[in-house]
C-alpha cells in the first residue's frame, strides 16, 4: 500500500466492537469504508461483525470483507455464512481457482453498479484457462463440501499437536479455525522466548521438507498419508523447540540476523501526544542481507517497545517504521534515500553513486544527478552497512516517565533482541508543560512517578476514511 494512503487509514482493534464504534464516531464525517479481514489469528466474532455492519449503515460507509484467505476455505459461503452478517463488498482469491491466477470482487447490486461509472479493466480479461479452473474448483467445493472435509483434517492435526506438546512438555498450541491453523508458543524460562521457540520449530520443519510461513493452510490434497507425515514432522520440530536454553543446535548461517543500534540521545522530554523526534544509527551486524522494501522473507523493520519507569511492559508493539524511509550510509561514505516522493540517484563528491531518501523529518541533501523510476525499490542493506534513521512518534497521552526500547523486527514477527541482539532504550519524560527546549531536551533527574496507561498488541482490521 502506498505510504501516501497512511493518513487516510485508521486502525481498529480486531474483535473489539466498542473500539470500532468509538473510532468510527470520531471519524464519522470522513468515513468511507470499513475493511475487515475476518480470519487473522482467529475468526472474527459475530458481535464484532454485527457492530461493523451497524456502524457502516449508521454513517453510510461501505463494509468490505477481505476473504482472500477465508473465502471458500472456512465455509462455502465464507464468514457471512457462519455469522449471517452481509457485507457490501467481498474480495476473494486463492481458493477460487485452486492456485490458478484468479481473484474476484463481488458485492451488492447497489455497490457493484458503480463499476459501470468508472474505468475498470484487466490486462488478462480474455484469459480463459483460469476461468475454467475456477468453475471446476467452485463446483468441487460445492459438491464435496470441501471446507467441512478440510476442517475434519484440521481437527485431527490440532488434537495430534496438542498430544505431542503435552508428551514433550512444551507450552504451545494450534490456534485459529481448523482449516487454517497457526502455531502459538509461550515464553518459557526453560525453553526461551516464544519467538525463538517458533524459529527453531520452523527451521526444523524445513529440514523435514515442510515449508511453514505463519499458518497451516489445509486443502483437500492433505489426505491421511499427509497427516501422518505432518505429525511426524511436528514431533521432530517440537522436540527441537523444547531443547533447553544453552543446548540448542547451532542455527544455520542464513538465519543469523543481528543489529547494532545507537540512539543519538538517551533522554528526551515532551508533552502528552506531541511528536517526539527519534534519531539513531542502525548497523547490520549479522550474516544476511536485510530487505527494506516490500514484504516477506528477509524484510527488516524498526520497532519500538514502550515500558514504564519500572520496566513493566506498557506496549510490546508501540510503533514500527519502515527502514526504507531512512537515510542510508555505507562503509564508503555512500548515502541513499527518498527525496520529494521519487527515488533519485545521487553522487556525493565523486564517491560511488548511491541513494538518498528524505523522510518526513529528514533534512539530508545531496547533488541529484538523474531521476530513477518512481516505483523502483530501495537497495537492500548489506552486511556491515548502516542506516541513519530520523523519524517522529507521538508521545504517550499520560504524564509520566517512560522507556522506549529500539529494536529491529524480522519479517514482521521476530524481534532481534529475542535472538541475541541488544536493544538500547531512551528515557522519555512526558510533562504537561514543555520546557521549550524541543523534543530532544536533556532530562533532569526527577522523582519517580506512577503512570497509568494500557495498550495491547493486536492484529487489526482496517478502517478507511
């Protein structure tokens, strides 16, 4: 999604009807649509979807279900068959044509009639093979009741996984609907952080010829023979995940991701809700290249955790930032980044050509030699290379003393602190009245205060205004 759309999107908490209603009321004048993915870690609840329908009707917004994953998988009629909540638009794909490139947008007559008023064309609209595959696939789904058959396989896998976990002695479970199971691990003093357990689990499965991203998406191809194979692979992977700390097998070199992070200042003062400027240098000290554009394997973002002054967690996922939005500095003095919305090639005093990206607060400059295509991805971060980051976050809304922990996040899941990197902290004081010295003011020593704030990590549905 283009970064320019960020200001038009307001996140809401998944399966939280009260938060949805409150957020919609705050943005009622600009609310255009409510977008819900009904199958994140777990299925969307009936009260949540009913609240989304009621809010959309109240403010004249379009209710959109993103059923790319759940459509024709959890039920023949999708989430609306399960809960009886009808959206205005549905996005469908993946299961529609059994892997052939076909996706659908369908909805009510009132909304779909708008397509006749706009230009909407497809490059491959005359391609018929995918259409034939879709017709055959949907016929089989209807005839065999594929979601029910797949669900029975998922129930069998979940039971076998739970029995293995109990036998091996590790706290883990498969969550989600039976057609789309997700392994969930829990922090353990014996076996290490849940992210490290999950990483060892996935690595071992790869060695068992099972490629697991973050979910087990089942299909009719998973017969009894496949179930036996998967259960055997789960046993080996869970045994590896349950190895005590210090007795773990060496991780392959291509799994080494490490970072060295150096903040420009260690103490910052601000007022509630005001923008706080964060500047730091991040160095790739691991053994693998970081992807900083797109998503998926190898992608690394910057992440911030928020603690109170006693180091009690307030928000494990306070903020995340795209490393592609930063100025980059290489070992030869090269720099790269983004200037005025377009990627530009630069030359810095006869040094090798590289890149500059100027983020919202960035003030870097360089001699621009020639433009490069605006949709060109930024270069990856090589081993040993550095990024100079300069960005803003909002201060907490409550007065008090906080700690901001800066870390990197691999592939949207693994915090590098959990696999061996150091994560520095910045002391953040939030007062009602600013001292006028700016966001990077040095903090005087102050008597500790009690703070009250709660925030939780949720995978969210999206609200589009």
